[in-house]
C-alpha cells in the first residue's frame, strides 16, 4: 500500500461517529468510512510495517490492525463502533501479553510509541529485578528518551515497590509502561511522510523494546486479553 496522508474528513468522520454510534448511521456512511478512514489507516499500517521489517529482516515481526467494530460481548453501554483505530507491531505468538510498537488514531489526536499494557506479577517482578541488576545500563537506555520529551504512560502502583533515584524512579513503580508521542490531528498526519516519522520513532525505541522483551520472555505466564486491557 501507499499512504497518501489522512484528511480533514478523517477527523470529521470519527467525530461524527462518536456522536452517532449506532448501526443505521454507520451503514449509511460506510462508504465514507472506507474512503477516508479505513483505507488510509490500513495503508499507513502496511507502510510502517514494511519500513520496520526492511530495517530488521532477521526478526519475526507481525502486524495487528484493529477493527472499527467493538466486541459485542464488551460494549458496556457503549456503541458498537470504536471512535479510534490502532495497530501494533510485535514479535512472537503471544502478542496479547508482550511489548509492542503501536500507533493510535482518534478524531482529535494521534499517538505512537512502544510499551506493554499488562504484565503479570512475575513479569513485573522480573522487570524490577532486571533494572536492579544493572541500573546504570537502564539509565543509559532511558536518558535519550527523557531528553527527547517522550511521554511516559502507564498505571503506577498505589504503594511503590521501592524507592529509586531519578530518572529511574519514574519508570520503576508501574504495572504497565509505554513511551511515545501524542499530537493534535493535522500537520504531519495529513502528509505522506507520516510512515517514515513513525518508523523512525520505533527505530529509536528498539533498544528499550529489546530490554522489555527480555524480561517478558524470562517470566512467561498466562496471557491476558489485549483488547480488554487496552480498551
């Protein structure tokens, strides 16, 4: 595929969907959805994936692209359609419970980065042990990320597991952890260069991704359902 940029109509459609989240409205506007949201989003995900694979042909990377339809079993009073889309790039056969690179598109913003959303207690413990075994190495990994003003996401423990010096302290006591950028819709989202921008971000985060992947693989446990935890 060849991403040509999103358009103002992309944002407009997602805004309208958030206020008209019902099957009759969506069916009446399905061709518009396909033209201004679905096709460009799939082109973006395919182009980003191709760039990452080209840079890392030795890795067994996989791509997962979300659907606009919510799981009917988990509507919880919400409409049947998502007002945002996301894709992720990951390794292995258990993407539900491992680090991944991600991109998310909404009506007002888009964001992208890397992280993990739900670690088991064993994986969280392995993460902290890995930091404690060589805090200087971990600090070298996160210093460039901190310097570039990446946003740090993730639920923190109500009771910190331990006190650690800055900047490690911000990363240490979290049940989930992700780093990335969030931007207002417009600007580069409307340009053909977006796949390169996103892929460059992923490339910059690969050393940290490998660090995360190491402790996840060291503490395999029962996977959790990714969509339920993230959405």
